[in-house]
C-alpha cells in the first residue's frame, strides 16, 4: 500500500469537533470511531455529547477526549434533539471562554467517518474570519419560514436552505452571531419549538433567514441520506465524510455503504466499511496489516 500523500494530521489545532451520541450507540458506533478517525485529530479538540456514563465514556476519557453528559430528555424527537444540540453549542462557547482559539466548529453524528485531511484541505481555502456555513442539503429546495415565527422575530427572508444535521461546519465569527439564539438547551429548544423545526433546520433558518448568510454546499460531505455506492474508487479519498445505513425498498433491505475494494476486511468483518476506508486513508495504521487485525 502506498501511503496517502497527505498522511499525518495531529498538527492542526483550530477546529473544534463535536460528536453527538446516545447511550444505545456507545458500543456499536462510538467504539468504531475511537478505533478509526478519532485517532487522526488532536484529542483535546474532540468533544462527545451523550446521555450516560459507562465503560465507553470512561475509555474515551482515557484516550483524552472530552465527554459531556447532556442531561436531556430521551428520544429522537425535535425537543430532545434540540436540547442535545444546544449542549453541543454551549460546550463550544465554554471552550472559547476558557481560552481555546478555534476558527471552526464542526458537528458530526456518531455514524459518520471524517476524513480530516480532506476537511482541512477545504478549510485551507476559506478565510476563517468570514462567516461560513458549510454542509450539504438533504432537501433540495428552500424551506418556508412559518408566518407566526416570521412576525415574532426579525426575519430577513421568507425561506432558507439548511445543511443536513449529520455533518456541518461553522466558522467562529458566525458561531458568535449564533450564540444569542442557540447557546444552551433552553434557547435551542425554545427556538426549535417556536419555529416548528428540528435542530439542523433551525440552524439554517437562523443563519440564512435571520442573519442573511448562505449555506455553502459541500458535495463531499456525505451522509447515509445519499447513495454512497456511487462514489467512484478514485473519488473516495476526496470525500470529507462517509457514512453507512440501509434503505427498505419494497420490504427488501438495501445496504447503503461505500464500495471499496479491500483484501483485508470483508463485508462481514467490516459491515460499515469504515475499517477499510480508514486503511485506505491511513495505511500505516498498525491494524491495517493482515497479521495485526483488530
Ligand atoms: N441520537 C440521539 N438520541 C436518540 C437517537 C439518536 O442523540 O434517541 C443521535 C445519534 O447518536 C446520532 C444522531 O442522533 O448522532 C442521528 O441518529 P441516527 O443516525 O440514529 O438517525 P438518523 O437521523 O441519521 O436517521
Ligand atoms: Mn444517522
């Protein structure tokens, strides 16, 4: 295997990573991330927001990552999710108040693999002193803002685009403008309830509708909402994020995973393909050699 030309990563220190997880995914999802891409960023810059303490959170802390217990209501509905997102934002502001100098805030769900080198390459092309909102649309049209919400708030626009919540990055100057609306559980839940939208749409609504900035579409920020098999072999290394999931089509389960040629891990050993992808990007990883599998 030839090393990826950009291999080596730990240097960059200006991106704050916030990972959202939940109790039931500690074992199945967080462990996989801890084994792979978490190891390619400086542990100090990686924050995990989840529900409960257990052996996984202990392990993550041992690795040097910060784990925050959100203390939010349970569930995947608007209010609990907005609550947890509010905690994620709040922790970023707290880190800044404690003297950390971040240019970027990037959020990821716990079923996302981040190719940090591809992300850093993109960020290198942007001025972090400007207001940037980076992500990929899952809904390809402008979303109308509810009339009563428009009336009660100072709204510039009638509609907005939003980045799907699995991955998005926001520059610090824009994060500072969002603080008034989105810092902490109470605010995020209040605005999400008032606008009648989940957290990711709310972020788009505030950034585009109230503050007047535009989402910059980044087509390489994939989630499992997009068909991952379509990414060509040569384009794989250029992706900023990949994910995995499945679709139920006429009662048949269709797996949505990247297609990657690999002689080390087959689909059974690596159902998400994250291990194979990690070895493609970071071939010098110890367990990426056939005699030292995980
Ligand atoms: N999640 C959560 N609480 C829940 C369910 C999910 O915080 O009750 C988190 C989960 O850890 C992940 C994100 O929300 O980071 C999205 O969850 P999932 O991938 O299961 O659903 P999706 O929205 O992608 O279909
Ligand atoms: Mn998901």
